[in-house]
């Protein structure tokens, strides 16, 4: 008998609206290591920073076990990007990935956004079934390590008080 109790939560805790604990971040790091070839070396500190700057964040839990995760960044109206859609291998094939993406898209911070981007290496067909279309003409990429080789400009940033 299957005793799974899968639930979707906003944020990175099995009991929202609590703040994530160090254990939650360790579970997220472990999930990336087992389920995300592109993110094997992410540190807990870097994950904390990424989550602090993302909205919405959706996590999927089987009781107290983190089994899925996705996040987005957005201005709330014009553009958004979906990041890090992952489902634990033991839970794939049950529709959790689709529901994870659809939960992000339905979130109030994304549901009015004009254009939503995501990057994927091998899952284009999966995202096409949700409504995403290939876009080969407008996305550009800057590798930060290349920036250090360019001449620097002195710029003063003035912040409003």
C-alpha cells in the first residue's frame, strides 16, 4: 500500500508560513544533487541567496521529505523566469512536475506576467505540453567570468533616500 502524502507548499518549508530551517536547505541541496545534473555543486549559502531573491517558491513534500521544487523571479507584470524545476526520481511520472509548473504559473506574482521564460536542456517536449514554445531569437547570455576581462568603467550609483 502506498503511504505517500504529497502536498504542495508555497516557500521552502513543509509547514508554511514558517521560515526555512537549515535542515530544509540541506534537503534542497540533496535534492539538487540527486535530481539536477546542472546544479550538483550548489552550496547551501548560495541556495539561501537564490531563494531570498525568488518569488514564488513552490516546494513539494511527502510528509517531511522534500521531493520537488521550483522557483521564479519576476517583475510581476512584464517578464518572469522559471528556475530549477526538479522532482525526486522516485516520484517522477506521476504528474508532479506539471503540477509544480502550473502552480508557479497560477501564483499571483506570475499569473498576469506578459512573457515567462525558462531554460531547459533536455525537457523541451515536457514544457511544450504545458504551453511553452521554443524561442531561439531573443535570449542572450552573459558569462560573468567574461566580464572580468573587459575594461571597467567607474560608475557612481546614487540611491534614493
